[in-house]
């Protein structure tokens, strides 16, 4: 499944990610675990068992080897994969060089 809009190269990934979802008022409305599908310098796609509201803020905590990367972003789109799973497109707010280097330990092509 390929969504338009993210200009950075997408790297297939398969990591568990903890997340906290915030509504437009900044209140926590959901939290749990999801699986990453791909990641880039500007965003990620996760697989989750229910759709997440577009425009809501999300905080992801990704395990990258021995490192943990916390990233905030915005839900940009949701699509049905099958009757139990949804593809959630996330645009990151900002990644530091340190975050990119941590992600690069597992996905070296993100550093390029």
C-alpha cells in the first residue's frame, strides 16, 4: 500500500512501537502497541487494529537496537488493510540528527 505525500524514501520496517494518541484538545484518547510498516526521515506507517483519527497528535516510542527513539507526529491518513488491521500514516513533527542516527543503527539508508 503506497500513500502519496511523503517525499522521503520509505524504508520497510517491522518494529514494535508504543504510542500515545492525543485528541485536538491534547487529551490522551488511546495508547497501546502497534507495528511499524515503514519509516523515513519525515514519517512512518504503522499497522494497528483500529483506525486512528486524522489530525490527532501521536507520540511514538520506537526500540532501535539498544536505543529508544521518541518521536511526535500527526496522523495524516488511515486505510483498511483487512477486516482486522489498518494502515496509519504519520508525519513526524521533527527528527533530530541524534534520532536519525539511532534509527540508522537498524536502517542505515535513512542516514543518507
